[in-house]
C-alpha cells in the first residue's frame, strides 16, 4: 500500500520542524533531514512512527515535494541554486541551503 497524503503531511511537518531549528545557511538534503528527524533505523525498516502512526512504504519523492512546497509556510527558503542545471541524482538527495526570514530564528542565529 502506498503512503497516503496525510502520512506524507505528518512526515513533512516533522522534517520542517527540524529544518526550522537549524542555523541559517545550513546545507542539507531532505533525506538527511528525514534521518536526523526520525533516526537511522527508519532506513533498515523503510517505516517510521509519527504521532503514534506507523508509516510504511515511505515515498521520498512525495516527501521532498511536500517539504519544498511547504517550506514557505515556515518562513524558510530552501535554496537549491548551487546545484541548478546539474544532474546529481535523486532530487531528495540533492542539498539545499536553508534561508530564513527575519521572523524565523533558531538557536545560534
């Protein structure tokens, strides 16, 4: 069974919460943020638990799209211009630079 939109939204929300806590200028990919937010054991099981919901069949394409589309709601810009027009692999593994608005501050900013 494929990951549902509501499951994707739960994962996206947790990743965005993690990204908001990073320093302005941090370079990271959606995959790296996922594993830092959920732990490396999600890799071996291809599942994770968010707010008591076990999510299987994780779709990184959908998660990456949701994170990029919703970053603005958290006053974040995920600047991928460093790697524009380059063929680097899967989009969720390509790093972007976190740029925060003046409203969004994390520890150390």
